[in-house]
C-alpha cells in the first residue's frame, strides 16, 4: 500500500459507525487513491471498504495504558511494515471540512504532526511548536524506533512524558508540523463563548481549514447525536451548527 489513511479504535468510547463516517468523508474529499486502514480490537460493523488489522502488540507485556492515548505508539510497530508505507493518521473524532489532498504530501524522513498549545490556540506561528498526535503523516520505515523505545521501557516513557504525543515528538528522529491554518480546534476556534452560545451556534470552519479536531469534550457525536446540552458549564451547548449536522447526515448514510 502506498498511500494509507490510518485510524485506531480500541475500547468502547468510539463505535464502528464513527470510523465509517470518517472513511466516507475522506473518500468524498480527495482525488488521491488510498487504502483506509483501522487498527482495532473489534472490527465488527466496519464498512466493507475498510481494511482492519488487530492493534499490533508483539513485544509488549501488556496493552499500553489508554489514558493519554498511549496505544497510539502501536502505529509505529514494525509488524506493520509490508502492510503500510506512507501513512496519514487521523483521530476518529476528526471532522473533514475541505480537500485533504495536501495531507498526503510525502513527509520524507520526518514525523509530521499537529502543533498544539498556545501556538495553535492563538493561531500564532511565531510561538514554539508543541507536538500533538491527532493528525500525523509519516513513512513507517523511518519511525519504528518509536515503538521499539517504548517497548524497551514503557514505565520510563510514562514517567518522563505525561502524554503519548509528547513522547512521539521527542522520540521521532525528525519532526515537522502541518500549517496552522489546515487544522482548526472546535474548542479553541469554533465554539462560542458563554452567553453568546445561548443565541448562536458554533462558528463555521474557515475557508482554509481542512480538518476540525475534537480533542477531549465534546466529541462530534455528542453534538450531532443527542438532543441535550453538549457543553459543560459555563457554556450552554444548546445550538447545533448546521455544517456539522449536514456532515453527519451525509456521511452516516449506509
């Protein structure tokens, strides 16, 4: 497989339907030929167009702890060599808002990451980059050292790094970052402030946005799949954005 879009699903927080929505949205927003792969502990319900593999764990004494999304270190397992080459990884709770062709650009020997922290929150490219793992691009053969280092001493990884994304960014042989304007945060950039959200739905993504990331609460399905407040105090979370409801209606169809 040359171009692979990859996601990972473990446990019960996300369902096969959420993976299927991401798959259908990706197919509708690119001219690239790619295979969609889901690493999962339960492939039941996945669309027939999705290739599923078990989450590779060879060499680990136990499954990586889920807090901080540590199972993502398995994205770099050498057992995947021969099955995948160039990877575009997206978290399941990513919403695709534009043409994703640029995301398939070859990262060479670098691990291309989303940059989080104040730089992303403020959309200020002059601030230092901080690694985030919600969107990744990499050639697997260049980065199997990430899994190997974790396998050799997972307790040290947990001790030295609170989150798996910081471990990835500090362990990769070389790192660069996607342009800021390609990925917006629902919480930082689109959600309305307190009081305003009583009257107005979340903002529309910008024209330059390719993806909207939902890191933490709320998840996309908590907005489009419920008829109750989706935000926590002091925000209201009653208004639902039409663009998200249209997205769900379009890509949740069988």
